C-alpha cells in the first residue's frame, strides 16, 4: 500500500529544467557559453593528484572557510562584512531550501512577484506556506514590481518576500530606492533578493545587507562562473541569521570538488571578465537583431525575453527544436502568458543561428 504523503505536496509542480537534446544548441538554462575557467579544471586535477582533495573524506571546514574569505573579498564591502555574513549552499537552490525551512511554517505566507523563478513557489508550498502572487506590471512598465501593492499585500502571516533582480525570465532589476521602501515598510518580513545574474547587471543591492536586519542577497557560481554542474551558491546574510542557517542546513551540502572549484573560479578574474564581456556584447547583438521582428525586453541578465505574439511560445519553441536550437518556452512560468520565449545569450555563432532560425520561422 502506498503511504499517504504530506497534504502540502498537493498542487506542487515538479521542477522542469531546460530541455537537453543531444547535439542541439542549448540556450534554455542561462549557462555560461565559455564554460568554467580553465584554472578551475587545473586546480581540481592538481588537488586530486596531490591528495589535497581527498574524495574519501568529508569536505574540510578549512575549504569552506577559505571560500567564505574569497567571497568576502569578491563582494568588496571591506570591514562592513565578516565571514558570519556569508552562508554557503548547494547552489542558490540549496540556500533557498534552507532559508524557507528557517522562516516558513504551516499557515505562513510569502510574496512572489510573478513571472519569476518557480522554485520560490514550490519551496513555500512544500513548507506548508501560502504564496501570494503579485503580478508584475505589463506594457511599457516592463515587468516592474508594483511596490505599493506588494507592501499592502503584507499581513501578520507574511514571512518572506522573494525578489529576483535581475529577474528570471524578464531580465529587469528592481531599483535600490524601491527595495529600501519595501524593507523599511515591513521590518518583520525577510526580503530575499536573488542576484543569481548580478554579474551581468549594472549594479548590485548587496550593500543593503550592511544596513538592514531583514534583507539578504543570494548569489551563485552557476551563471557567470560557469559552474552550474557543481552546485555552489551563497547568501550574504545579516549576522544574526548565521546561527539559524547553521542549525538548519544539511551538513556538507557543498561537496569538496565544488568548494575547490569555487575558490579557483573567484581567483580567475580574467575568465569572469571575459564571460561578462561576452554576454554584454552578445546580448546587445541579440536584442538589435531580434527587435526587428519582435518585442524584445531590456535585459540586465545573460538572457533575453522575446514576445513572439501573435504566435504561441510553445509552437516557436517546437520549431526551434526542429532546427537544433533549444530555448525556454515561458508558458510554464506563472503569469507569463503563452507568447514569451527566453533565449540564453550564447556565442556569436550560436546567436546568429538563433536569429536566422527565428527569421526562417517567421518570414
Ligand atoms: C533567479 C534564479 N535563482 C536561482 C537559480 C538557481 O541557481 P543555482 O544554480 O545556484 O541553484 C536560477 C537558475 O536558473 C535562477 O534563475
């Protein structure tokens, strides 16, 4: 007999990752087209050969400490930040899982401005909480968050607010003034700013963590650092949260290869610079070429959002697959409608192929 599972699992959708088709160009998961830094590969191989990395022992605390130090110098807030402000996890996904366990219990609520990254919603529901969706503005507002509406949606059950900035899949950022207004209006609610794509953006909001107790910022090694397969991410948190994070997070959730890789990735500043430069240049190429046919939204991330209406996004997605290119059909994002596709910025060659393919479909 099948044993009954928790009722809070009802209505939770399984996470659907970007599709993988052998031989096709994958522009569906916002990965780095240059791959990881060659220094990362060298360091992993060298550490394994020299025994510094020993796969039969649990990850060393020393390596985690070293990574936290490297992250501190990378975010560059000087003495205003300490190791206690950095929490590491198995990707932003892993960090989010821990955070939701810390803040949400049955009957609590969390605000999610949609369309956005779907994991926030799933984790809140799994924890027995209730997501409150706030629809981002449409039309000329380009998916900005209705700040006054969001604040007025807060009640005594509200525990978390999830703001992806740059937002997946829309590519836009929230302004510092707007976030301050939210943080200051609801001091008893944790404001989570997901900066998974911040390296491609014009600015960051990480400095806010030094000023307020109810804000934290998430970052990842999966995008600009090209380490999505290794699953490393971190949160910049107010100091008081560290003890709770340590209590709740799974021990050793970041494996020793991932720790070694993340440290080496932060040290190779040149690879990061090249990756970001490529995305900024190629994002512009994609936008200029695609906006001849479609509405393309401004983006501060490593992807662009394209409105293919009156065509349907799933039909365009299918047509592109036939031509060997995988993009993201955004109809699975709550509140995104059925005419948006998201295209990861690739190399010039890949971007030319996707522009040509779309021209071929529509002309
Ligand atoms: C907004 C956002 N946050 C987090 C993630 C997941 O990051 P990670 O690979 O670090 O788990 C993604 C992945 O696409 C994302 O779009």
